[in-house]
């Protein structure tokens, strides 16, 4: 597959309804991505060479003129690009109609004379949300971009900036997790949820993963277990007494074969593994699901809410606050990036750690489905369907 200079991830509701839960669409394209006063990103390149063609003057964009149902408000348009400036400027913010998209990876085609932090050929991702990445070309300031290594897959780079970063920060910033600790989360099949499973497994942390019941539940369970999930359970299981058994003793039977002169004898050994009650709960759903997560936290534990797919408020039992002293926090990775805008070391350390896991095969991208950019309505429709775990890839 070509290195498309700009791969982007569209939010599940295209950021038009301000969903708080990760993305559902990714775009890949042989396209160009320009960076204002500074950096130009171009497609039609492969991993092994960089194509220098005539200047790009136009971009094909997915544009929305108002907030609402993506299938109704998103349109495909061709628009002219602004010229590069010789001085550093802020990112160009288009007046409505605006280009959507918060994530993606681009390759630098051209830079302005005063650019210092990126160079031609670099892979870059947006530093902040709202950059408008659903396009084949763009002009941005170098201050709006962060370089990423080009030795990871395009899909990994394109989806690096939000979901894996959200998972990494929540596993790092709220509780001191040690190998053998337990984390419980809902929305476990989401992009964030899958990243949580893999990053936690790499740290030796157990995960109890809650998903909604669905026709392909066993297939989903097997996939999450293959990623490193300790347990995958249905929402209904959270409300049943049996859930407490998980945090007691788990008996695993291991059979050893012992050969004798006459026959083979089997010796059965029972290994007991104990999972402590969760120190950390991650809530991407809200409503009753969040309340149930709280019930299973250990005393002094923390629940972090990063999304609200159920569109219902989080209700905290008084007893959890008084008798268990649980902490209830919120997290938005965009705000973390803004708060740490001057702390380049923190951002680059996080991206370095995530890329190390990717190279080691310990952090993979969610399953993806490729759709041509002209068929973007099909991708939007698929992204809005229930029980769809696959990200939609727009190929331009």
C-alpha cells in the first residue's frame, strides 16, 4: 500500500456531535498535506521514495457546513490551498463550511524558510484537535504538528494521536499500577478499550473488560483475549453476584503426563491465581454501566470517565464515597495536550513508549475496513451502525 501523506481518523460521529469516545473512521490517500508558513505534506509516495511534483494548489476535502447527522451534513468538495508564508503563523482556521477530522498522519512535502522542527519527508500527526484532517492536502503551522517515526505502519501512525494516548495517560496518571494489579473498563471493544487491554498486558496488569451483548460476542471475546484481555464479560454480568468470584480464587487445571512401564498416568495439578479488586476503573459509557464499575473498585480506587456513549449521567452512590473513599475523575486527551503544550518531553516520551510497543507487536491497530473517499457516505453509515468494532478507512 502507498504511503499516503495523510491518513485520518474520523470520530464516530465525525466530531459533529462532540462525541467523547475516540474515532471510528480512518482515511488513507496518496495525497498532499501542506503546513502553513512552514510545512507541506504530499502523497503519491511510497515507503522507499519521495515524489517531487508540481506545487499542489487544490485539496479534496470532506466538509461540513453545520453540526448534525454526518450522513446529512458532510460533503465532498475541491478547494484551493493558501500559499506558504515565509514566517511562522498559527494554523489556518477555515470559516464555515469547515473541514472535519482530528487525527491522521501526513508526510511533509515542503517547508517554509523559518521552519525548524520538521523537514521534508517527515511523518507528522496533529498536535491538537480540530485541525481538519479529512482532506487530501492542507497548509499548517509547524507548531500544529508532531513528528512520528516512519518505521511503524501507516495505520498505526494515523491512529496514534488519540486512542492510544488516551489509554496510556489513564493507565499512567491516576493510579500507580504494578504488575498483578487489576483494571476494569467498559466499552472494551472501542479503540481506547483495545489500547487499554494491550498497554496493560504489556505492563503485566490484568483487565476485566465489559462489552455489550451482541450476535458475534464469542468472536469479539476471542479477539480481545488474543490482545491480552484477562476477562471479557457482558454488561449484565456486572450486576450478578458471580462477578465477585473473579476477584477471589481462580482455579486453573494443568495436567502433567507421567509415563510408566505399563501405561501413561495423568497427574492433575491445580494452580490458584488471585486477581485483586480493581484499583482503576475506566468509563467510556456512563449511566448504569459506570455505577456498576464503581461497585467493584477496591477501597480508595479511582474511576476515570473519558466518554459517555450512553448519553446518561454518571451516578455515584453515596456509600462508595463515604465507606470506600473512591475517587471520581474525568479525562480528555485534548486538554492534556493543551495543558502540556510547553512540555515537549512529556508528549514525545508518551509517543516513544507507544511506538516501542507497536514495534514489539504489543500494540496493534483495531480492525479496519477500506472504503474509497468518493464512497465516504458508506463509511459514515458503517461507523454509525451498532456493534461495529471496525474502523472505516477512507482510501483517497
